[in-house]
């Protein structure tokens, strides 16, 4: 580690999470100003009253202060704001299908079967995405050409009476006017799929194959060079589908040249989509398809598709009732989509089993969800949402056109496939409601299985909030609720997948097995689909006009648009491809000054961006500059969500490698009350003999048992790289910001441990060793005194003053008192602890308190901590006293009163 000099400064480069934010909020300032960026990705600093950038507050690192510059990267404008971005919500099923590609299990390159299954699965996912595009365009064509042009506007129809009869008799006029909107939708889809964010940072020369597990997190999150070809195939298939609906459908072969050309284009689109592979081109056939689908060939294909649609508009045939090609087209596409979803679900089983050696040695809580099978339910959800939105729009249009209905007029008819969709969604809603009714009591029993007064306080909560019974009670309830959300959130997708599977089987049985239809289920489905379509369109309108609604809708974009276009090209541009390289480039720009240290800080979704940017930065920096890079994550999902949902992108092994590259300069701020964030570098935590111990990532790139947690001057427990923050916060104290109540996922930068974590990530401060919580009462209170910096530096030994060697097992961690050396602790491990007795009950004498915080209450009526395995049971309830560690060091805000004069 490089020794900081007198000119050392720290640049704290922050990245926000979902829902977006402003520069003021991100930099914790009353005003902020842009210092770099292009207006879409904005790098901002705090500003003074004249709107001039100013440095941030000084960073306290141990007993010295270091200049600090606070910068924030604001990227919320990439996912929300304006009508154009609001309409992206309509493409959410496409984004889900694209995200399902990134959830596939990693491919083992040494195993031929694994490579083959990976290629087949990626091909099936691209086919499913193509069918989704075709289904949406087919449904729009049925609405415009069949429902409106051929039925509602037919001569003599009692519908839309304001249209003159002279216009109703001209078939070409009706077909042309109502096929133009469909063509515009396809054109807009093509336009959207060509939009990408301009990246100011230099591009990476050799992208990592997206199907291979990266050495560092997110190394394979790169753009796919096959996207232009995939885009052309989607546009060609969409235009061919429009023509096929007009000329009779796929199940009615004809010698009409339009039918033959449309069928040929569809076959070519399907084969080309299945044949295209990922960026590295693992198969030789991929190179052939890239050559055949060059720029000129793509233009020819899309032009032929446009000519087909124009011919269908100019030569529509007779439009005097429901079109015969509507039902067969919708049925064929839906059946193929269901088959591909089933094939993906079946083939994922052996693919996940072959990838299992990658994680079988990891603890259960670190393994991928559903054993790496989560891509299947996400794809199924995307397919049913896409089908449901189109069907809901069609039903809404039909009901709107049918009111008021003239007596004796013929009803407007939709293909039978739409009736199947209504039955499907009706049964799905009923099953989801039943599942919810069964799950809620179970969750309530899990949470309140004992009365709140009699429930024991978890040991971690009691240790973190030692001596503060009211905070323990508030925190314990929030810890339980947050743990339920983190533990069972992924099972919601599995329940939805099960419900969708049962509903699909019931719909197929009702359609083909002759089962009688249930009218009330179809009625529920009609209401659900109409509400889905109208509600989504209303949300899009509100998001385009109101900022708060735009931010809420932006959550969908923040979560789904992180992933580059792979399976589906018709999705909004990926913001990660812009944010990550620009973050790394900005950090490298600061590191050009040899006295500057850069700490990348990410909150929530921003923690993923910051971690991937740190990995990219470490790859291109020389060895001597890597020690000036640090990483701080706050409220992060980098352990409980992303490695488990995306094992091929952010695997646990990649996080371990990143921790080894950063050493002790990866710090993570955690709250047990946070339902969205959690631990990052530690797991299997437990309280043993008054100490918080666990297993986690080490600075040398390995994982295993860690030294016992230490309590810092802010009251946080530091175990490995995780800083567990007390929530509610300790205090209030003078000269320190304080926020009341349980904060959960918000306001991490307001915690005093934030600055300490940044100092550690910058390499200016080391976690204090030998500051574990005491197991016995000190003989006499000790007056805090200024620490000796030389003694502090000498105490940072790899073994001895850390509560145990990092090679010791959890059960072998020594028991010792504050100020006692590790060797002395080992010699008296079997010596019993003599408690202090007061009033007939056992309790421990409180440690010397800070100047402004009152002493802890006597612990005779405090709640009992649950006994740990291998420890003696306590006969009387007790509460650990509140202690601010390390001894002899008091936080600056707590010694403010003693520094004031008595006058």
C-alpha cells in the first residue's frame, strides 16, 4: 500500500441507484453544477452561491484530515423523462425477454454438451423474442385491418356512423388508411432499436463472450455486433406477418406471390435468428450468417417486406367481414411461442446441472436461484405479458366500437385465440389470488409467530444496538421484515411461473380437449386485460407529464435496461454501456495525478455499476496505480440478488476475484433493516460469546472464516469488508447530522460511517484490530486518551491482535477482553468469565461512555438473547452494554462538548 503524502487527496465518485436523483441529492449539497458529461450522463460537483464547483468536506482518516472532492454521476435521464422514454414501458415484455438471456447459467467451455446446450438455449431465446415481435404486430394488424377496416367500416355496418358511406365502399382506401399505423409502429421499432447512447470514453477492443463466465464482474456486459442483423430480421418478420394476415394466414397455402414471398421471408428470418450467435462467434455457422446478412442484404430484406405490406394495402381483396387469416396467424404464433418457452424450460434443467460445479461448493444462500433455472419463468412472464397487452388492447377497442350498438347490427368478432387469452388471464388471476391468500397467513405466521413482546431480540440486533432497548425493539421488527423480502422475493417469480403454466394448460384443454368454457373466468380475463391495457397507457401518459410518475415508471427501465441487446434488439438502449466506461474513464482521468486516490461509490443499482466500472478500471491500470482505487457499495444487491439471478454475468467467483484485486479497499455499508440491500462480502454470520463472527471474502482473493467484528467509533460493526450500521442511528449528537427512525434503504450517506468507509477504501485507514466486544468486565473504567499513531500502526498484524488468525475456524476464535493480547486470550480460553452481580441478576458493567451520550440502563429487565450453539445458557435476561470501540478513541462529534470552554 502506498503511504499517503502531504498532498494526497481523495476523489469520491458517486453513482445513484434506481428512481434517479438530482445532483444536489447525490452530492449532499444545497446546489450542484455540471463539471463534465454530455447532458445525458452528467458528472456534477457541489457548488457555491455563485454556481462555482467547490470541493467536498474534508475527509477524516484516523487522526488526520485529507482534502476530498465529491463528484456524482447522474444517469437517470437515460431511463425516464419525456413522452419518448415513457412509451418505452410498452416494450417492457421485450426487455424482459432480453433480460432472460443474461439469466442463463454459464457455459463450461471444456464440456461439449454444455457448449451445445448453451448455443441451443440462446437460439431458442432469440426465437422466442422474434415470435413476441411477430405476435404484437399480428395483434395490431387484426385490430386495424380486421376489426376496424373489414368489420366496423364495412358497407352497411352500424359502427362509426360518422364515416361517410362513400368512403366505406372503397376497400383500398380503408386498407391503406388502417395499415399505415401498423407500418409506422414497425418503423418506430426499427428506429428505436438503432438508438444507442453516445459514449465519450474509448471503446473496449476485444469484448468478452456473453455466454462465458467473466473473470471480473460484468466483463461480458458488452454490445453485440450481431444486433444490426437481428434488428433487420425482426423488421422483416414483422412486415411479413402483416402481409400474411392480409392474404390468408400461414395455414392456408396459396400460389399468390405475396403469400409465397411472405412465407419465404419468415423462414429466412427464423433460420437467421437461430443461427446468429454472440459477439465472439463460437460457431463457424455464425460467421456464415454474418456474411450473408451484410448491410446490403439487410436493406434488401426490409425493402421486400415493405413492398409486401404496400401490396397488401393496395390489393386488399374483399373487406366484408372477419378476415380468414387473422385467427390462423395468431394461433400459429402463439403455439410456437408456447413451444419455445417449454423447450427453454426443459433444456435449462440439464444446462443448470452441467453448470452446477461452478457453485456447488458455495453456501446455499449464495447459489443461483432455482439452481440457475430462473431464465425460464422470466421468459414465460415476458411472453404472457406481451400476449396479454395486445389482447387487452384488442378487447378494449372492440368494446369501445360496440357502444352504442344499433339494434340488429352484427357484433364485432375477434379470432378465437383472443377468447383463449381471456380464459387464460381469468384463471391466472384467480390462481394468483388464491396463492396470495395462502401465502399471506404463512408470512404473517413467520413474522409474528410469537407476540412482539415475547419474541427474542436477534443476537446481531442486540449486539449492534447494545444498551438501547427501544432501538433494539424497532430494529428487530424491521430486520425480520427485510429478511423475509430478501429471502422469498425470487420465489414470487416461481409462483408466477407455476400459475402461468397451469393457466396455459387449462386454456389449451379448454380449446382443444372440448372442455366447457367457464364464463365467469372469461369475464374476469376481459376485465383484467382491459385494465392492463388502459392502465399501462394511462401510466405512460402520466409519466410523460408528471415527474413523480416518470420516476416510478423509470424503475422498470432502471432494472431491465441495464442489459445490452442480445435476445431482443427492439428494446431501449442500454445505459450500462455508457455509464460504466465513462465512470472508469473519469476515474482514470483523476488518477493521472499521482497524489489522487479515487473511490467509486455506488448505492443500490449504482453499486453494480460501480463494481463493474472498478473491475474495468483495474484491468487497464498499471500495477502501481491499482492501489489508489477503492470501492464502496451501499444498500447493495451484489450478494443476495445479482449473482443468484445472473450467474453468468456476476458470479460469486468474479466477486471474489474483485475483492482480491482491491484488497481491503472494498467496503460495503449494510443495514439489516434494508429490504433491498444486504451484505456483500460476508455470510454465515452469528454471534458467538459476545462477538460477531462469520465467513466472507478476504483481501488476498480467498474466502473463509474472518476475524471477529470490531466496533468502530461511529457504532458500526465491521466484519470483513461489511460495515453493519445501527438503524435507528445512535444519537443525536451535536456537530453531527442525525436522521431519526428506521431508514432502511435510504440515506446511507447521512450515516457517519460513510466517511470512515471512504477513508478505508482510499487506503488511508485500516480496520481497527483488537477492538472486538469484551467478554468480561474490565477491572476499572479507563479514561479515553489520544491514541499513539505508532502503536496503532504496529497493531495491524496479520495474526494476533485481530481476535484470531484468518486461518482459524469459527469455533476456534479466541475469547478475550479489551486491551488483552491474542496470545493471552488463547492461554485463558477455558477460564470462566466472572460477571458483575447486581440485584440478584447477572449483567456486565457498561464500558466508559462518550461525553454526550448517557450511560446504558441496567440490564435486569432487558430481553433475553437466544442461546448460540456451543455456548452456555443464561438463566437471567441481559442486554449487552453500549460500547464505542476502539477504546481510547472517541468520534469527533462526541468529544465536541469537551472541547468547548466552560464560559
